[in-house]
């Protein structure tokens, strides 16, 4: 199984258990997605990063907000 396929499977599993994810896990998955997209863009020669509506920018913002989200979610540290 390739790294890409394994990561996509991990994302699907996480999506099916979203209520059980900790803020740390959400941030890790978002950052992994960012790295995967950038790597795939580099491999295929697709430029990115300078466009106003770049999904990577949206993912970076979402990852940064997970730190604040944990304080706003009751029982966010519960298993």
C-alpha cells in the first residue's frame, strides 16, 4: 500500500469517527493533508501557494484554529 493510499484510508477512518478525534489528531491529519497535497503538486509540476483560493491555505487556517477550538469544545479532552 502506498503512503498516499494509507493516508487516505486514515482520513476515511477519521471521518467515520470524527466525534472521537482530539484536537491534536485533527491538527495532525490537517497538517498531513497539507504535506500530501504539496508533495503531489511538486511531483506533478503543479504550481501552488500564490492563488487567492488555494485549498492548502484553507487547510493551514483550519489547522491553526484547532488550538483555539479545543478550549471552546466541552469535554474535548475526553477519550
